[in-house]
């Protein structure tokens, strides 16, 4: 890539143990959802963030879906406390089984 080129690097979703992030090719975080372990096989979905320039594109919903998949894949339950996560789970009953 030309260092004088201001074209942003491609974005991708990256799943970590307790977070899902939407990062550019340089690792800069443009959006994320965090779900730290709270013990008893449960996580708390406590934070969802999307950069203002990316809002309205459905990225937060994609973050939550990927987080739900990651949480389910580890056999844990989720306690949503962030307002966006609470709304997301209320409108996605197919993931109700994950809610602690």
C-alpha cells in the first residue's frame, strides 16, 4: 500500500475470548462488543460501541450475533447489561436460550 494513500484498510470482524471487534487491517478498532467472564459459566455483555462514521450500517447487530455465536460455542450463558445488548436480545428470540 502506498504510504500516501489515505484509503482505509479493509475491515474485518475478529472474535476474541471476551470480545468481538470490527478492525481495520492495521488492528485499529472501529466497533466492538465486550463480554467479560463473571464466573459460574456466565459472561456479562457490558459494552457495545460503533464509531460514529459507521453507525446505521448494521454493524452493532453483526457484533452481537457474532458474540452470541461465540458465547454459545463455549457453552456459557450471557447476562446483557449494555442497553443495546438488552434490546438486541429482546428482538432476537432465537438467542433467548443464551440469556442467564
